[in-house]
C-alpha cells in the first residue's frame, strides 16, 4: 500500500487450530498494476520483514489489541461461549482458556521473530490469483 502497488493488503490465520495452521496473505493491486508486480512487491516486503524483524512497538500494540479484544468479548455471552468452546475443543481446560491472555502478555519480541523465521518460508507456500473471467461477447 505504501509503495502504491496495492490498494489493500491483509493477513489472517486459522487461530482455532489444534496444531500448525495456515497463514494467509492477500493483496489487491491498484489499477494498472499486474499481479506479477504485486506478488513481487509482497515477496520483497516479506523478505525485508524477515531480515529486519518485528518492531517492539508493533509487538506491544498487537498484544494489547489481542488482550483488549478478549476482555471485551467477555461482555458478550455468545463470544464468551465461543471462546470457552474453542479452548475446550483444542485441548485447554477452562482455567487455561480464561487465562490465555497471560500467555499473550508473555510473548517476547525474540519469540515473534523466531516464529517468523521458522514459519514464514517459501517452502510449502501456495500462491493463487483470483481474476475476473473475460466478458463474453453478446
């Protein structure tokens, strides 16, 4: 987005997995930018991140957002039930499920960078391009 190549960029993962899960990076090119150029820019950005590592402020901000979201979720019976259900079905007991924010708070910059080096690798990655079908002549 900052390089004016993508209109938007997103990242998500399967947070409710019992074991290793998938990380999804997505990007929408700006008009006139090819999918190849967009993919190259995304790859270059990821390579720079892996070289320089995460910033302490970003890790702190992420941890705060995660903990705050969990705290606010306690105000919703549906969200609380979902959280407890996910915890119990992924091997945690009720006490561990309700205290997982302590584990989030204990995450270090070094742990984040170590996980990035271990898991953000090209091996096993898949790239897909979703493009519009050409219009058929009338």
